[in-house]
C-alpha cells in the first residue's frame, strides 16, 4: 500500500462558480465537465521530467509566507511561461503581491484569488 500523490484540492468558496470563472478567465485554466480543473500529470512530466512534482509541506502557524491571505493554506500552480501568464494577469487587472523572484529551481510570482487565497505561480527549471 502506498500514497501516490495528491488526487485533488477542494476549497470552500462563497461563490464557487464565480471563483472558478476567475481561474478560467485570469489564469486561462479550462473547466472540466464538473466545473473543476483537471491537471494532467503527463503534461507536466513531458515538460519537466523528474522536475514535475506536487509538493506537500507544512509551515509553522506563525509564518508570514501566506500573507496577505488570512487563509491557512496557499496554492502553488506550476506554469510553463510565467512571463506570458503575468501579462494575462495584468490584462485582467489583477495585481501582483510583491515582485517576481528567481531561484536556481525556478521563478515565482504571487497573486490573490477572489476568495482571498494566495496563489503562488511557479515556473520550474527544466531538469
């Protein structure tokens, strides 16, 4: 018996349809037949090889990393072209939280969704 990975992420929302429409319109994600978003592990693996992964981590409860969100979690989304996505986000009037940052394992930028969840956008390095 083994846990193979994260099978889903389910978040409460005051207006789920409007929230999912925001993800569709602002981030360009395609809604599936159930009104959610399905990410193919195969697409990420084809692009990033062993670098395609889902990270599950816990942070101390007094961390500032999720701010300005008051939510007890943050969503990290793997993206393939951060610059193009940032242009799309800007065109929709969504402001960045801070400035994008680069590290040896990828580039990052942060925004807030309509439900006050901090979204971390991560363009991984190709490994």
